[in-house]
C-alpha cells in the first residue's frame, strides 16, 4: 500500500527494525542510566519509554477507531503527557516489563498498520489544537515519533 513517498511496508519494517535494534540495548542499560539521566523535558529514559508505550496505546485506539468512524473526537493526550507519565509512575516501573510492553505493543502496531482498510485512510481525527489529521498521516507519523524519542534516548545513553 502506497502513501506519498513511503509505503506502509516501509513503516512496518522500520518499526520492526527499531524493535530488533533497541530491545537488546534497553536490556543492557544500567539502572543509573535509565533512572538518573534526563532529557530537555526532564524525563528519564524510563519515562521516555513509558511515553512511547502511551503513544502506541493512543495511536492504536485512533487507528482502529478511524477505520469505522469518518471523523473521530477521541481525546488527545499530548497536553497531558507528563500527567500520564506521573500517574503510571514509569519512573519506578519494572524496567524489563516496560521494555517488553513497548516491544509487544509495537509488534501489534505493525499488525494494525498492515491490516488497515485503505478505504479509510482519509478518515480524520482532530487534536486538542484543532489540527485535523488523517488516518494516513497518523500512520506515516508514527515511525517519525518513535525516531524522535529514541534519538533522545540515544543522546542520554551517550
């Protein structure tokens, strides 16, 4: 399935490659590295990975719901990212469980993207700022969002 200059196969392959590359890195990180080092938003690696779980969770809901709703009023959580991170207490979450949750949720996201109904790609969701996003844009943006935060983690690892 083609979308602009990238195909969904490129996106799902990219997600799979990220998982394959990052899972062993995550598993090898010392507790001090995942807990103490902070990015510009004052998030630890644990909290960034937790945010990526939240991203997968929210995008999963939107991608599924947009296949049977032309316009979706599903809530945005971006303005509440820090609240989500705090409520779920990713800072003290079991690291191995968090890594596996991130991995398996993204493996499921691959399946969701691979099975998306092409007739629904122009269905829209409106974010909290009023920006209208198509299902196609949501799917193509998912990989970029992963890269954004994994680059932050890479910088924190050093």
